[in-house]
C-alpha cells in the first residue's frame, strides 16, 4: 500500500486509503509536535483523489521559526523519522520515515511566512482565508 526503496521511482493507481493513512499520521504528529506545529497538511500527489502517485505520503508541517525546527527534530526522531537536512525554501527541512528499502513518508517542515492578507506556508496551502475578487473578471474576447 505504501513504500518505495530510496532512489526508485514507481507510480501506482490512486488508493483511497492514503487519506486515512494521512489522518492517522497527522494525529500522531500533532500529539508529538503540538503546539509547535501550526499546521500539518497532506501534500503531493497522494493528496489528490483519483491521481496515480508514488506510494509515499508527503506531509507539510508549518512552524514559526528555526528554533522550533531544532526543538522538533528529536521529537520526530522519536517517532521514527530521519532528519535529512535543509533542502531550500521550497522543500524546507526534510525528514523521511521507514527503512531505506521501504520509505513510506516524507515530511517537509517549512517556516510560515507572514504576508499582507494572511499567513501562507511554503507547501502551497494558505493558513489564512484566501481573498477572492468581488466580481469575476471577463476576457476581451467574450469567453
């Protein structure tokens, strides 16, 4: 159901159990990281219903600052995650779960960015409501 050898690529048919597995892992992470994890999201291809994907759950966790990342590393290690280092602003601090021959989870810990109109997280979710235009725009060709 989940798991790939490090460095291998495989795409499998969508599995509805991925959403349930994510919810279980989110609860486990929340218990360990609360109150430091401001948000925990299911990200990546396994989060899209009906989409074929690699059988590894991607999780995005938002935190407020680097000191919290440092404090969370031993807590994630206690859950079985291995810290793989910082991979840049778009991937954040990277962790994986599972033995080298059967990795099941990738976790990206990203710093939250405060911007005008709300707080946003680097894993393409919005931590505050998205502001939509009051009226739809129309194109010049009438479509």
